C-alpha cells in the first residue's frame, strides 16, 4: 500500500470518529440560556490535549484534501501559458490599433 493510500485510510477513519460526537443532556433544551451557558463552560474547560488533537485532526484533513488535488502536467502548463500569452498579445495589438485609429479620427474631427 502506498503512503498516499495509507494517509487516505487514516484520514477517513479519524474523520468518522470526530463526526460521531456524543449528544449531551442539554440538547433537549437547546433554546434555554442555561444550557447555552453550560455548553460554553464545557468548551472553555476543554483540556489543551483536546485542542491539540483537534489541531492534528485539522492538519490530517488538510493533507487528505491536498491528496485529492490533480495538478496539471508540465505539457499542459506550457501549452496553456503559450495560449494565454498569444491571446494577450493579440488583444493588446487589437486595442492599440483601435486606440490609434480613434485618436486620429477625433484629431481630424477637432482639427
């Protein structure tokens, strides 16, 4: 198994574990301010270890997303760069000619 596949398997297992969060007794009274303040206290009481674990999970999720990226090949990159440069040169010449002709036309009308 390649490193890439191992990372995907690990990321998939960790993501399932984090998503399945246990429900609290205060969920039934979600609208009350008492349950909201108790949830805030629970979040504030989290140990740094929990925050570090969440940060590690975030980094593993980022790595999994980077593994999903499909990068263009060198040949595609070069051909697209040439196309962009050609289009840019074409339109700059076109707009330059239009500018010169319109400035001469306005000069003839004014002068």
